[in-house]
């Protein structure tokens, strides 16, 4: 497979993709907090999560179990870079800030998401994230 990457600043097609990703990121925690499986609408059917200090989590059933086991939080994503082919796959590099439901900061870190263009629009295909905070001993 050959993929020609195009820099975000050099291609106006990224504007629409960025808008879609920003909208998805804005409701991400809200959907995860519902604990009803609606978070899976952000992902492709063959998606995988790559959480820190853990094996990959692939498939809807396993991903739903992962999200249901987590705390309710508020998350803000700040996109740093987008690159790839805005017709099929785009990679997002972002920073995140996470707060508990009272607004107290509990984590911050980085995210790399590979977005895939599907018949239903842009969906997360691979989602890797890790904290910037020191691991607890």
C-alpha cells in the first residue's frame, strides 16, 4: 500500500476533516460517561485502543468493557497536528487534559489517533494514549 502524506497547512481538504475530528473529540467524554455503548459510534467496527500499561483492546465488546470500567471524567483535546490522506486515513496528534466531574485536574497526556474514512464518515480506527504524569509506584 502506498500512502502519500500531505501536510495540514498545505491542503484545504484538511479543514473539513479537522472540523469533524474536533466535533467528535468535543463529545467523546460525554458519550463515554453515558456507559451505554454510544462511545463506540466514534470508532470503526474493527477499531483498537492502545491504552498505557495494557495490551491492545480490540472490537466493540472489549472496547465497551474498557470504557465501562473507567471513571466518569471531562476531557479536553487540543489537536497539535493532522497529516495523511484526507480521502482515506488521517493521523491526529493531540494533547489531552482530564478532570473529574468536579473539575479537578486528574491527568494530562498525549493521543495519537488514526482516523479512517468510512461510509458513515470519519471514525477512529486506532487510538493510542498515555499520561504525561509519572507512574505511581
